[in-house]
C-alpha cells in the first residue's frame, strides 16, 4: 500500500513539474477545490478513483496515461 501511495503522489507531482503547474493551477484546471488537492499531499493519502479521474481530466490525460 505504501508503494502505491508514493507512486500516485510522485506521479502527480511529476506531471505538475513537467507542466510547471502548481496545485492551485491543477485545482482550477480540474474543477476541484484547492484544499482538497492540497490535503492529498499534506496528509500523504491516495486519492479516490473519482478524484484521480478529475486530476487526469485537468491534466488532459487518461488514467491509462497516468499509470504508464
């Protein structure tokens, strides 16, 4: 479980870095509350599948591309 958590959070951060985006920008692009996204990182939790889909929509990638 710890490995999956680290992978998901690291992958989100990697995608943000590639785009030179902040969590705030991701929140705007994905239509999510900044606090919700920030809490994922602060609390070091795995986002739900629904949340991950919203994140991917904001990044304009598919879930499949996220896990590639």
